[in-house]
């Protein structure tokens, strides 16, 4: 057996409000749920991207839902799927919003990637799906 896909991805953030504005406003993701200053959930294709306030997660009292504790220290990473033409459009869009591009290059297999950071310092990438195609 093996999983059929990734249902949700979580990033741990230091400023929920600024980071939520970035994903909703700059990246255009649809906010589907917000739990105060603790978390924000965005629809991304068939999956969900969750922003967790890293500090609030540590403060959470015992009890409530039976979800095991989780979190991360330091910047995380998420890669969004995009065609080469879409990556060029994203680059222009991001620069127009004052987002610095950290890196842009072609991988040895020819797939193209673009890297930048969200307001909490997470590494965000747009890459062609061919990046992970088997040859």
C-alpha cells in the first residue's frame, strides 16, 4: 500500500496576519478556515496549506482535540506546481509586489524552479512538475 497523495501541508509562521495576507493576497489562495491567531487554512488545488502560529502551538493547553503535538523550528519549504510560462508570470507578479527572488534556475533534468521567501522566512518554490518525472 502507499498513500494516494498529499492532503495537507503545514508551515509554521511567526506572524500569522502578515503571512496570511501574503498567501491570500499575493499568491491568491482561498482562505477556507481561520482559527484566530493560531492557524489559517488555504485551499490549494485538491489539497490544503495550513499556516500554524509556531508560538501559539507551543502555548496550546492540554485537552481539546486528540491531535498529537507537532511543529518545526526554522524555515520550512513548500513547492507549488507551475508551468515554465506560469513561473515567468509569477516572477513578474512577485516582483511587482516587492517580493525578492532568491534563486531561479534549470535543474539538470531541464525543469525550471523559482525560489522566494514568505513573510515568516519559509522557502517557497514554484517548479515545473517535470522536476520529479522519472527518466
